[in-house]
C-alpha cells in the first residue's frame, strides 16, 4: 500500500499528525460544512413537504431518494476510483449547492408544489450514491496510512458536531424565513466546501490503477468485488459491518420511538436517550482521535461488539429513563468504537486503487439495505412487543462479534 503514496507525503507520516495536517483540516472542514448542509437540507425538505401535501405524500418525498442511492451506490464506487474521489466530491457538492439554491429561489418566488421537492430528493439520492464512496476514499489519498485511524476519529467528531448544529440551524431558518431560507443556508454550506476542496492536493494512483486504458466501468466493478471477496481481512469485515447495521439501525431509528411510547417517556425521553447515545459515540471518536491507534484492533472490534449488543438489549429491559440513558451512553460508546474501528480497518487494509468500490459496498449495507429493516422492526414490535425486538436485534449484533472472533485474519488485524 505504501508504494501508492505520493513521494512528497512520506515525511508527513512521521512529522505531522492528522490534526495538524493542512490537507486533512481542509478535508475535515469541507466534510463538516457539507454534513451540516445535509442536516439543514433534510429539515427544510421535510418541512416544505409537510406544508405542501398530505402526511403520506410528505413521507413519500422523504423516502424517494433511497432508491437511486441504493441502486447506484456500487456504480458510485467505480466512479470514485476511475476519476478520483476529490473530483467526485467537488462535483457532488457543486450539484447540491446549485440544486438547493435553485429550489430556494423557486420557493421564494413561486409555489411549485411537491413535484419540485420530489425531483430534488431524487437528485440528492443520485448525488449521495456518488458522494458517499468518494468521501470515504479521499482520506487515503491525502494522508499516510498511520494517520487514517485518527482521521476516522476526527470524522466521527465532525459528524456529531454537524448533527448537533444542523437541526437547530435549519429550524431557526424555517422559523424566521421559511423553507426557502433553510434551503438557501444549505446551499451556502455546500458552497463553503468547494474552495476547501479546490485547495486540496491528493496523491496520484499508480499507472496500473483502474483508470488504465481499455478498462470499462463493468470490468472495474467486477474487479473491485473480486478484490473484496478474496481479501482475508476485508471480506469478513464487510460481513461484520452488514450484521452490525442490520441489528443496530432498526432499534435506533424506529424501535426507540416505540419504546418511549410504551414506557411513557414521550418525546423528551427520546431526546434524552439520543443525547446519551450521542455523548457515547462522541467519546468513542475522541478516543481514537487522541490515541490514533488501538493495539490489536481486530480483536478489540470483535470483543466490543458483544457488550455493545448487551447494551442494546438493556435499553428495552430497563424500566426507568435514567437507566435507559445510561445504557444509551454505553451503546454509543461501544457501537461508536466498533464503527470507527471498522472504518479505520477498511481505510488501512484497502489498496487505495479500490477504496471507492470497497467503501461503496459498506455504504450500500449501511444506507441501502439496513433501512429496509424499518418496516420489519415496526411490524415485529406490533406482533411481539418492543423488548423482544430489541433482544433479537442485540443477538444479530452479537453474532457480528462472534463471527469476527471466528475469522483469524480479521481477529489479528492491526492498524498501522
């Protein structure tokens, strides 16, 4: 992997940690601005959809972006590897900036209706399919392998910060100016990432990379999937990521609301539990940011998943809100640590020439397959109750840890 690095970046691996690297800070600033823009955009879209149609129509508008994102995600990984992740991220944020700015102007001057919002949602789904693999592939092109784990910690902190700032900012804009103002702010945030990305220098790929003469997109996709299937660490790691997402995403997004309703906690209770989760997840990101390396990372990942799954079950079994908040902190800490370790292992064990395609596979499970459990989670809770659903989800997460323990190459995987 090291031979793929640009020669001028070699001293960085020794003398410049990620949090002091100008290239990493530019990337982090662009990522944060774009993620805050995403949060503001989604709030503006949901508000405008609710005001323009029925609840069912608003739900359809919010869900319509999922299909192109799931269908095109693997192709987005090929695009990132063929044309370079920096170009793809730049084009994605430019497209989002232009689209949200245009919608802001139209909402201010006319009343276009739900069709405009649905078209914007579809466009964002297509752009997300390109953006997600590219933003995951970019760190390996701007920093040495020894700093990639720390970058994942920084990315986790930036993501939590963006979620904390985005929703209140979007709500403020909607309250003071309406949906058009929130869309306008989202456009400004997407635009803010562009000069940061334009000043970013990335390491080139070798001449025998996926952009070689005669290669086609289909061949690149097949080559990427073959590379992933044959890799002793990445292949089982993808299984672990898939199982973890399938067991975790449903309870957090759907089951928590059902649990709060069953316990009588109400909306404030959901807020407290989510706050506890956020604190734990931020602490996990901060831990890896400070330490930069976790010894025996594969083994730690496997063992962290087991108590993390027990914490998920505890959420549904503890009757008092304060105890559930404590369990949520544990879930955030352990799930956050396992998530950061998964991303760091993907970054450090993938040949940079294939990183876009590998990231597209993991993103497909996280953003395309796992959300399909939402209706299943709700239906199962209606049939058997909330607690059994949380326990079953915890068992799926625990199976991810047990599977990781059963795969020696993954169990013995290290970070640089």
